[in-house]
C-alpha cells in the first residue's frame, strides 16, 4: 500500500527524520533506487532551480535536499523519529486515535481545497458552460479545424531510439 492510500485512510504514519534517512542512505545505501544515472550530464540551468545532483551520495547537502522532497515530509500529522529508540518511545507514547483524527481533518480540508481548485479550473476551461450542455461536433477533422485552425498529422512519430541515457549517450 502506498503512502497516499495509508494517509487517506487516516492511518498514523511514522517516518525517519530527513537527517536519519540521509544517514542510513549514506551508510547502507538504503535508497539505492534513488540513484539511477550516475553519469548524467549537467542539465541546463534555470532560475530558481538547484545545482544539487539527485544522483550522488558524495554531497551531504544534495542528499538532504532531495530526500527532503519526499512526500511524507510535506504532509501534516506524520510522526518523525530520529533513532530506533526514539521510534520505540514515540510508538508507546503517541495517541494514535488523536493522530488519526488530525489526519482525517487534514484530509477533509485538502478535499475541499481540491474540489474548489477543480471547480475554478472547469469554469476557466469551459467558460461557465454547464456539463453536458456543450454541442459536440460529429466530425473530428472539422471540429479540430474550427477550434485550432488545423488538423493533427496522421503520420506516426518516429520510433527510432537515438539516445541511451542509461549509458550516458545522447543522440
């Protein structure tokens, strides 16, 4: 079961702190699937982006940065532990029903926010037209030409593989 499913069911979740998970990864390669391309070329630099590589264990600040983006560090009511003894202490002391209730409240707030966001998007997309009231053309080509001034090409895109990123090759 995924983090999101457990969270949506209001099941209390215990997770290591960023520092502890980074330490485990440095010492035991706990997150080996995180590094998939060690010889990746440097990407283009854009404003407001990081220069820290996600594919290294040699830079502690990079490790902390990328691990810190993990989902469970951005949801409320997750209980973090900094050691095994800290986890055991928190498992004994945490009022699981209270954590579950707080998660339920957070889930309700998020659902309300998401519904409002989608309603606003639909109003922008459909300009207030009620669902099901829009006339749908029967001819695809005529509809595309009327809406966009052209029809997408029938040609299939090339399936030639020109790059092998896993080998550090770009074509």
